[in-house]
C-alpha cells in the first residue's frame, strides 16, 4: 500500500485546518451559504434529506486495518444525529414504510468510498482531524472537480494482470489533488484505471477510462476512453487513444480536462458532463484534445511527464507485503481440514467457489467479504462489523483490504491454509454470504431514505429481493447476474450497467420503478459496457419482486444448455431480445392495476 | 514567473485608480490563443470570474502565462473570494481585485495555508521533477 510521507501528512493536516477555518467563517457569517457550499462539498460534506452526509475518500479502494479501525471509531462515536433530527427522520420515513434507519454505520459506495449519514456538521472539523490521523480525508469526494480515482479491486494480485495500475493511480491521485486549474469544472469528473485483461473497474462508464495495455514492442501504455457516464444520458466512453505511452498519461489527461473546462456546457447541469461535449463535438473534440496535448508537450515543456524514477519510487510502495512474499508452504494438516470441511459443509464449499478467487501467487487467494445479507442494506457496515473486518484484514490479509465498486470488501493476501478459519470468522460476523456475482450481490444507492436527490427509496426494494431470494440453490441455478438499483436518475446505484437495472422515478409524488435489461459494466460476465433498455412503463414498489421473478422465470425457460455450459441471463437477454421479458413483466403487474 | 512573486490583492478602488492604458480584457469564453498579438503587446490582461464556481479563467490564465509566456500583469476580476486566491496565484494571476466585503486579512491568510502542492503549476515544477534527467 502507499504510505504517507511527511509531505502527504502535512498536506492533509493543512487541508483539515483550512476546512476548520472555513467552517468558522461560515458560522460567523463571513462566508455565505452559497460561498461555503462548494468548499464543504470538496471536503466531502453534503447536506442530505435529514442530516449531513460525509463521504471519505478511499484512493483506488485500498484500506489498511488501521484505517478500518478509525472508520469504525467514526461510526461508533460520531455517526449519531441529535435526538430531534433522528425523530423527525424516522417520522418522515415511517410514513413511506421504511422500518430501519441505522445509525453508527458506514456505507461502502459504488465509487469505493465510505459514507456516513448522521454526523452533525458541528462535529465535522473534529472528524476530519481524526481521519487525518490515519491519512484519510474527504478531499474531492464531491463537487465539480476531479473525484477520487477508482481501480480494479484485484489490482496487483490478479492472475490476468498486464501491469499493476496502483502506482499510476497514486501518481494521478497526487496530480489531481487540489489541482489549481480544475477545481471548478462544469461538472464532476471521474477517472477509473484498470491493469488487467478483464475490466473490473467499469472504465467505459467513466469520464476518463484508462486500461493498461502493451504495444507490439512490449511497451506499456494506456488505452484511453473519454466521455463515459450514467445519469440522464447513459454513454459508454469513446476511445481516443488505443495506445498512449504511460509517461504521458497526465499530460494527456490535462489536455482532456482543459478542453472540457473551456468548452463544457455550464448553462444546464444535466448537459454539463464531458460526455455531452464528446457527443456534441465528436471528431472536433478529439482533434481539439490531440492539438492541446501536442502543445502541452511541444510548447509547455511537457510539465507532467512521469519520469521513470518517479514511477519506480511510487511502485516501490506496491510491492508484495513482506509477510506474503516470505511465503509459507501449504500445511498438509490445513489442506486436509479444508478438504474435509468442504466435503461435509456445503456452505463452506459454496463460499470457496463463490467468494474465493485465484491469485497470481498459487499459494494465496483473493477473498470477498460479502456485505449483501438480509436485514442490512447493500454495502452497509456497523461500527462493530468494521472493527471485526479490521481484525480479519490484520489476521489474514497483511492488514490490507480493498473496497469494491459492487460494495463489498476484498482481502487480497489470504493464504490458502487460512481459508477455513477466515470463513468461520467471517460467518460469525455475517460477512460470509456465498453470493458473489449472484442476484443478491446487488448494488443499491442509499436512495430516498437518506438522499435528498432521490425520487424513490432503493433499500426497501433491495430488502424485498434479498428476502425473496435466500435459497442458495435457487440463486446458483439462476447464475451470475448483476442487479443494480438507483433511487434516481443520478445513477449512483449504476442501474444503467445492471443486467437488470431498477430506477426509482417519481410519479405524482409516489414512488415508481423503471426496469431495464441487458446493461453491462464491462466485466467479463456481462461483456462490453452498454446501457440496459427499459421494458415498458414503471412498476410500483410492491410489484418489483414479482417483476424480477417473472423476468428470471422467463430466462430459465428460454436459456439454452449444452449439458455442460448453461447460457447466462445476460446472454439469453441479448439472444432473444426484450420482448418475452417485457410480456412476462407486464403480466406480473398487480391485477387491480392491469384491469384499470 | 518569479517563484517568489505573490498574488497582489487589490480593492475595487485601487483597481479603478490603476492606469487603463494597454489593457486587454477577455471574457471567460474567449480563447487566449486567438488574442495572442494583443496579449503580447499588453501591459495587463484582465480575466473574469462571473461566479467563483465558473473555473474557465483558470485555464485562460494558465495558457496566457505558460503557453503565450505573457510577462505583464494578469488580473482576476469579478466574484473573487478569499478561498480561491491560491488557485489564481498557481495558475499565473499576478493580481486580484477582491470582491467588496472580503476582509483582506482573511484573504491573505489563505495564500499561505499549504507549504507545497503535489503537481506542477505555473509558479513551480512538480516536486519530483527537481533534478529530473529522464
């Protein structure tokens, strides 16, 4: 993992002191509400439906055990609203039918950050100081700036990796942090980077998507796509460069962001993302970026070229941890115990096949702790659970964890002998659901229970589906499927990229849900990134589980099988088209409404 | 630009009293490269922040200072608040006219908050580029 040096540490502390000063000037009226808002947003502080929300940056998803413990402490000591705020929130949400509004929790997001829903703004400066004590902050987790860079959760450990993207992600983190020219862009700007053959970082859906590739001479570089994004207008990024030498990546991104800063629309926030500029200008945008890049290199002296020595210096932070590198020959007793447990205990055997992935080191495994279980929202973690995750990470994964964009936590350095004790410990804290990539491993945003932007609640829909599909045999029979739920068109729940997408919409003040089929985030199980297609008019909340059921029943009846391989849901949808699913979904509407 | 030169903070009155000869005024949707001759002959270039959240003038300033190598006074006008001054300094502005009501001491304090920054700007090279032989 990257380790902060004195410079990084002083920088984050200066930022915390700056924010404390800004809060004071806002409180005594020297900063108006409008002047303060962008400042607090760029420190990660939103104002939500009932209370402020803090978003903490987790650069490229990497977390240490010590950081997990501080996140647990923030949840335990600060994630609690004033009694009257909480009472009002409960009253409002109960009217909609919500039964839980957990406090003392953290929430893992689809951009691999961590959110807290209840910290009073009066405690903001103290929380930022506490986070700074473990090199954490909320810098650029919101606002119209370059946001936290996301990455492949298996970076540096995946067998299908071309090169480790984390050194580049760290160099880009530094370059984007408080960049003086790009703090007030037309709209937010998101970068994702992946270094493997499989795209596990949804790069096509980002403003800039970077994939490490090698050219014919074996030189390392990036395939660069620009203008991907969700929201009202889902667009998959356009490839600007099939190969950009790695040392130029920041010069090139500077060209992209400068063209966007100058020409992106600022008159309409729904048309302000770079994807709209790329679509509207097409080849002219590409020409403009290429010309700007040439001038940065030829006239400005290529000020952001990465020297090889700098790449080597940063790469040294991302070597295999000493404990994992030292190696440990598999212990025959542990192997025997694991095999015996797997043959006798079907939950363990299922977990091994679902939540455990191969590692580039044959004696190690990549293990996913599933945060998808009944009675807790996808990605939610209580203070105690965070503390227990820190225990597991320190005991079994060289004190290192990764947040995934599907709202789980990955342990990247697990020895094969430790799988059984890890499973037992994870099961005891409720983090061993054997459902990775299955229907219940769904993505959901916090939705209308917390977010002021939401049109509808996401979590009760997620709850209802999780409750209906608890039989692992049934889930395995349905197979791998990405279900993504967003409470509004801002698409934090990535519904556009779901094999099944559910989008909350508002109709005359009531909550309704649109269903899309056939989307993909770009991972191997869904094929190239693409948005799903809407199947008919929206459904009521209580119809959604029946609609999902109808869609899945249709799939099971239509899928092809050669006796060995079974066609996946997404492949069946692509082969037969939306019509049979549309008809089945329509038939699942409530009779009263269908008759009306 | 001299690395030790700092952003000069001006009141509206001081700005109004300044010499208006040889000044180029650009709106924030202008491409500075289209005005290179006028800029080359100017003593001062004035850029606009209609709202402080509109960041186009930062890119204009960067291009004027770095690409066009303008050596005169580069001034920020409009919605110029305390917390964005350091960005102005780092993108090449040499003077800024503070919006009415901003206390000069609050403003000045913001310029010295950070000992250093990560990335290259108009004023300084990136820290890792010092001694770069690559």
